[in-house]
């Protein structure tokens, strides 16, 4: 942590956790909101609570974080997990409370960070135990990692031979070019139990020296190791997502996978969502959807839902051109590219037949605080070209809701 200041300060834990006012939250915070919150280190005691902060990627000047988000009762003890057993903590694996944030500068990677490297087959996780930023290039950094190292072939071998392991826990110095590699740093909500950055790095180094490490692609892989270092519990959202998709497909086929309401329920039952996030999502997903049967049923700035490659898909309406029996619209959405490649937010044309097959989600009629149509369009276009698609936690519906809904209910 940083050096203590002479005057009395309110302390906010940096890098790994962030605080939000859960009571008035309408949707999940964006990646940029989390990034802003985790950069806050100290607030002088005379300034009570949070300063009003907008998302870095916000078009509006309305604050994303308001004065109702207080920190007076924050707990400082991150090293002693047992001392917080009576606190109202959330499951470590909640996909809404643990946010991977893409980093672009060397200063954004710190000792004790849980980082992820994007891969075509699976993502690789590690713990940062030392950092050496480049003196010449801001996007280059040398990091010392402790991780459960394995290859794709090695992971398959471990699955076929459950009592064998060719993977090891090891230290590795790695040169990273953040312009060429997609690197994410995990940010933990303050309600998720976790150790301090120094303690996380120490746990990783100490665990590396233990001789009894046994790699298992499904039950103890690189992500299990990283989450154990951070929280004391071995968990893998990557594996849980695979099992969830398998379960949904086996029981209801593609209909089960594309049913967001069912998915929300199953995620909660399998401890992939905490109760506050589950209840918030449940309310969001229960908002009425109006079938588009006339030209008056849809307007610029609306969120529409339709079938896209066999799954329900959300998009933002940017422009509308009326025809006799249909509407020709410009939309912004996470467009499918090809297998093993990132989806990308694109502006494309979509013909909407007036037969009710495409629906409008009526957020404003259900008490939600929404942006005006022009601002919705501006927000949608501000993220064109983005390739940060994540199944179940940053997909087309998350993007559309970010464009339409304010973070807090007014």
C-alpha cells in the first residue's frame, strides 16, 4: 500500500477491490467504472464518502458514483480472513463482483495482481510477484509471475491421465507488450474476501515451493491456483462456465443457452452469482418486451431483442428508415466474427419485419432511470470497435444495458 499521510484520511483499498452502493444499482458497473474506483487511494477525512466520479468512457456528465456510496464502515483487515466470517460477504466466484479489466499501460500492473492472458483455447491465469516497467515504452513491462504452467497438450494429457501431471508451479519472468497481448487484471469487489497485495504475492511464492502440487485441468488449474492466492479458495469461473453451458445444452439445447433468465437462476444456484446480483438481474430480465408490429413501436435509442445465430441477442437502435412492411435500422451490437476470434462491437444494418419477431425492452416504463435517446446513441457509438466480449458477463445484453441504463436509479 502507499505511505501513510500525516493528516487523517479515509483509506480505500487499491487495485483489488472497489465499493458501490448496491441498493440503488440498476446494472453491473462498466469496466471503466471499476478501473476508476480501484485507482482511488486516499480521501481526506473532511471530504465525507466518495467524490462524484463519472466513468472514463461516459458521454454524460451525470455522475456514475454519488455521495450515497459511503465508506465509513469499510473493514481494513484483508490478511485475516477468519476475522471477517461474520461479515455479509459474497461468493468468491460471483461473475458480477469479480471484474477482469484490460490493461494498456505498465503502471496498471502491480505486485499481487491476479492477471489473465487471453488464449484461443483457454485463458491463462497467474499472480504477479514483481514488476519492472520499461523506461522507454509505456506499453511494455517485465513481470515476474508465479503460475501453474501447462500447454494445451499437457492439459488434455492431465484430463486423460488423472493421476499424472506434467504441469508445475513455477516462477517465470515474462516480457509483455500490452499493444500486442490482451492482458486483464482481476478487480475484486470489497464484499469478496481477499488478502492484501503483499500477502497474495507471498502466498504464491510459498505455494510454489511445496512439492505436492498436482495439476488438474478441471479441478485444479492455473485459475484455481490464482484465486486461492487471492481469496484462500480454489475456484475457476472458466471451468464453471464450461460446465454450465454443458448442463444447459444437455437439458434444453440452444434454447437453454440463450435463455438469460434460466441462466441467471442456474448461475445463482451454482454460486456463480451472489444474491444481490441475482436479484438485480432477475428484476432486469423481467422487464416487459413489446413486439414490434407497427412503425410506432420502436424509436431511436431503444434496445431491441431478436434471434441472432440461433440465440437471443440485444442491440441498440441508432437510426430508423421506414418502409411499407418493415423498418430498415442501423444498430450497434456485439457482432459475431469467426470461431476463436473476439466478437466486435459494430454498426450494421438490420431489417425489422413488422410481425412481432423483434421486440423492444421497455425500461423507462418500468421505473428505470435511462439516458435520453441521443445520449444512448452517442454511448453506443463511443464503444464501436471494442473486442472485450465475455460470455455471460460482458455480452450483447450487457453492452445494450450499459448504453441505455444509468448506473444508479434516480
